[in-house]
């Protein structure tokens, strides 16, 4: 169903930054910042499922999220441990900036 998630050492900074360069993907990342698992449809409302599928794939392929199928649902969560090990402080910086953009 899914292509393999990249291994920790395969996560590349350029791919991470390209993935979060899209406002919708940044919104998804911000929602996942609570540390929990979320179903596809519970994160963003009003976006066609086919569009969301594309954005989740970009985030997964960049190494930002885990996707876990469970029955008819797919759960997303941040790859905090891997990102913190690969690029210490990067994820917190991105999440803080994303939160500031919403409140500004």
C-alpha cells in the first residue's frame, strides 16, 4: 500500500525543507506537532482526499511523518525521534515558526 518510509540516515535536509515549503503541508505538520497519531481526514478539513493523499506522500517521502494503516484508516504521526537525531532542533524550529505564522 505504501512505499517504504526512508531510513533515518536517508532523510535529506533539502527534501524536508521542500516539503514544508507548501502552506498545506506546513499546516499538517503543525497539527501533528501535538505528538499524537491522527487519521487523514481529521487533520485538514475541506481539502479533497486525492490532494491530501499527495501531500501526505510528500511528507512521508521527505521523512517527516510516519503513516500507519489500520483497517480503513491511515494514521499519521511526526517522526520526531528520527528528525531530532538527524537534525537536532530543526523540527522544533519549524513548528515554532509555523505556529507564529498562524498567530501573526
